[in-house]
């Protein structure tokens, strides 16, 4: 049937065939060393082979008259191989829907910071190797001329039918058996799933109230409650948690006034996934739950005036999850419109906090979303906080680059300490029933346990999960509401996906469905398995 293809002169067309299927050959060879588990490796090879066959068959049917179609197909296959192999190299897993969700919620500057750390020497070499056939096809006269004759020689009706059947069978195979290995199908599916979640957020969580919430009671006295949400700040680099450097001099001065919870973890190590759980009723077992509601909606329905002030940009490629949830608040202020690679400082939030504390509303909850210690660290503090600049860092991966980065992170943490203490002092000055609680969405690995900078869910380390959780109560709060005299509660193992229950308890909000076992302040708090990633018990991994 393909007699024309196997004419005795076929050998002179073999180079083009090798070039076209080079990405598949590259995946087969390099993937053998990069893709864990032989079954996964085999599925990747078969799935990619079927895609290569489909594209090659399309070229034959089109008689290859469009030279740019050849180049496009070659570039597409080479790019897919690079993405697959580089992702396996960095994370030992294939690109998943969760990864796409994070990518779609990522600001352009965050993406640049990620790519800066992603492209190591190996990845660049891999990129060059993967794109090699595109260069050959684009600039080689041999492949530009002789490949036409290859396709012209295959013209029979039977051949065309056979190719159509081959395309159909390969497509069915991909859709039924290898859809998770097909980057294009997985991306499309992930994007559709992302749009469904975004629509749910916009139609439910962005509204002032939720039909899924039934608030029973809330005290009516003047109250000021502040929830400070940090960014990328790990308890591993905080003096309050035993870090050897003085990164918390100001908070340490009032340590006796603080509840410093020492066994708290974030539910995820990416902002999008973490805040979606911290700020709503979603948790490990029921992510993106249908009957969801947010902490802001809870405060609204309890009669509080709610505020959201942030030094993070509200939009990326798509509106971020945090910004969507924040739309439920009564008033919103964003102090930053700059790219994250510019200097962005959290002190821009302090004047906005002053305005709110002096307005006419007496029963309020203020959410303060910090830029915190977000990469690049040296853009998160002023010159006066350039305190650590020596080589005395606690890392076994010491070199000039590591020393510079660790010093910058510690300086950013020290500046963050100044911001949180300043917020406490401003609230304290009002002498009302009040509290300030500070937590971070996740931490960063800063060469603490491995030669790595930043955070990712696939190779998540303890510094990425273990975050500060600190609460300050005013004297009037302790006299009228409760003093929480049992200081042993700070040792309770806790995961911040249950934060909404702790928030409701200290805010004196009673609602239908409140689970006292999930509030870290409640006498009936019950330790639970802290699930992370895919069925991993954080405390027994």
C-alpha cells in the first residue's frame, strides 16, 4: 500500500525521516534516565509516538506543500519534548492540572522569577538538544528540497485512506489511553477546569454574602480584628522560631504578649492553592467545594465592615484567586501596580491602615496582604534594613551566590518583622477589643535542606510548609472576651486549611457548621492527620 514510499531510492529521504522523528528519539533516550518508573516511561514514549505519527501523516496527506507547516510541526514536537523532559528533570513528575492552575494564576513577573531559577545549565543544554532538528530543517537545503519528492511519491488513493485510518486510530489511542501523557489535551482539559473554578469563584466567593453560610451570633461591641497574610515567609528563618540570626528583633521585644504557634504548616506551597484553602472552607478532602464560602463573607454576614489592603498586584494573566475572594470585602485598596522585579515595600500599607483605623466604622475586620519576602528578596526592604551581609549563614551550600541570597532573605524577614510589629502597635494604640493575627501563605526553601531556592509542590521541603502563625490580643480583648490562659496551645500541630474555624472563634462569630475540633484555640481541638500532596501524612513522611 505504501509501495511508493519504499522505492529503492528511499534511502536518500531517510535523513528527513530521522530529523522529523528526532524529538521522539530524544524523548526515548533522555527520558529513560529522567522519567521515573518504567511504566510511566513507556506510556510517555507510546503517547508521544502516536502524536508524531499523526503529524507526519498529515504532512504526507498535505503533500508537504506548505514549508512552514513542516517547521511548525517540528518546533511543536521539539518544544513538547523539552517541556516533558525539563519538568521531569526538575520535579520527577509530568506536568499536571495543578501545575497548570498555578501557571495560569501566576503574574508575569513571578513567571520571570520562576524561569530564572528553572533554567539551569542542564535545562539549557536540553533546550538546545531538543530544538536541534528545527534548526536543521529550517536551514538545511537538503531537507528543504528532497523532502518534497518523498511526499509526491506517495499519491495512491489506498495510501491516503490508510493514512486517514492511521490518524484516526492514533487519535483514539491518545484520547482513551494516553490523554494524560498528551501535553496538548492535558493543557486544554486543565484550562477548561480552571475556567470552571474561576467562574465558581466569581459567582460565589466574590459576592458579599454566601447562601451556604448561616451566621448564628456575633457580639456588637466595637471590635477591630486584623488578619495579616504574609508571602513566602518560612518560620525556619525567624528568630521567634529559634533561627540563630536576629531576624525578629521587634517582635521578640513583645514576645510575652504573643502566641507564637510553633507547629503550623501551610496546606500547599503555592500561593494560589494555599490561599484558596486558608481563606475558604476548601480543604484537602474537598478542594474547590461546591458549597464553598470565604472568611470575608463570614465576617460580612456577622455584621463587620471588611477591608482588604494589599501590596500585591491584583491581576495577572487572569485575575488572581486572592483578588477574586477579596472582591467580597466592603473596601479594597491595592498599593502596588509595579512588576515584582521592582522594589515593592510593605510600608506603603501602613498609611492605608491608619485611614481605616480612624474611619467611622467600629466593628471591622481588616485583611492585610503583604508582599512579604517574595522573590527577589533584595527588593523587599530598604537600605536601612541591609543588616546581614557577612558569610555567617546556616547552609551547607555555601558559595558567593548562596550567601548573597540568604542574606537578602534574612534582611527581608527582618523588614517583615518591622511591618508586623508596626501593625500591632497601630492597633494597640486604639485600645479596643482587638487582635492581630499573622500567618504566611507558604515558606521558601532558601538552601536550608537542599540546594534549591524558592518553592514547588513536587519537591516540597519542610521550610516551604512550615510557616509562622502569631497572634496578639489587646488587653481589652483579654478582659472582655477571653485570655486563652492555656499557653500549651501553641504546641498544637495545625494546618492552615482550618484557619477559618480559628478565625471565627477568636472573632466571636458563631455559625452553623462550626467545628470546634478545627479551631486551634478551642479546648476541644483535636489533632488530625495533616495531609499534603497525594495522600502524604506530613508528620509521618
